[in-house]
C-alpha cells in the first residue's frame, strides 16, 4: 500500500512532556539505550526540548516546562498496562508509543528490561479473535507485544510484526463521535473481560 498524496518517510519525531529531564535521560538513554542527539533550551525560560534517536531515522522528543500540569492517569495516559487494567485515555492524548523490535530478540528484550528493574506486562499475542489476544503463538497472530511505563507513567510498548497484512486486514466500519456514548459501557465491560482472560 502506497501513500498517493505525500511521500512520508516515517515519524520525524514524537514530542512528549517530561516532569524531570534528567530522569528522562537516565531512562531513555541509560535503560533503553537511545542516544541523546539534540538538546534545546527554549527562549525566555520557557523550558527545554531534547531529542533521542529511537532507530530507523526516527526520534522521540521531550519537552520540559517549568509550569506543566501533572499528568492524570486515565486521562493524559492509560492508568494501567494492557492486560492489567483499563487502557482508556482522553481524546487527543497520546495513548502509548510502540517501538518496533526484531522478532528473534523480542522475548530476550523483555527479560533484559526486567533485569534492569523495569516492570513489564505479560506478552500479548494480538490476533483477530473476539478478545484480540491469544495466550499462545499461532498463525493468526499478527503482532506480539509487551508494555511498560517510563518514570512519568508514559505507556511504552515493544512490538514485532509476525506476518504481512493483506486487503482482508481492513474490514471494520469506522466508529463516529455519535458511537462514543453507546460504546462507553460496552468498552469498559470488554476491558474487564480482556483483563480477566489474560491474567
């Protein structure tokens, strides 16, 4: 599938907000190994803007603002890790960042993060079943992932595609704003059932 409108080369950078830039550097460079490649002091004491190389020519960036409001779990970011509680966050929020990792290193990377003291979710084998995940790896799984959080509670994911997509993978009718109210109760019920099925 090709973009016929714009020649996009991926994500130049995704900009998030940090409460403590030093702690952010310690986590993203120290724990995750991402090189810090650019630092900016914003004019008039507005704050800072730092950039980390996250691979593939893409960057993850952070602002630090002296007057930034605190994050609100369940609003600015999900309250829980997927498979361990509700995944809900507000409209316009950045729900999570997924980093692509090689299939053959996926499980080893999860072990390495645990050895570094990072709390990680169970491995989720995402498929097209009613609950969207399988306990076991099989041909219907299209991506494997696990989740963890940075020091500010930003939800992160290591993910690896396990098969190529086809036209059959685009088969759902998109929901609208009018569907939100009706779907709220059903979505929360489904999230609780998903948590119970993966626990």
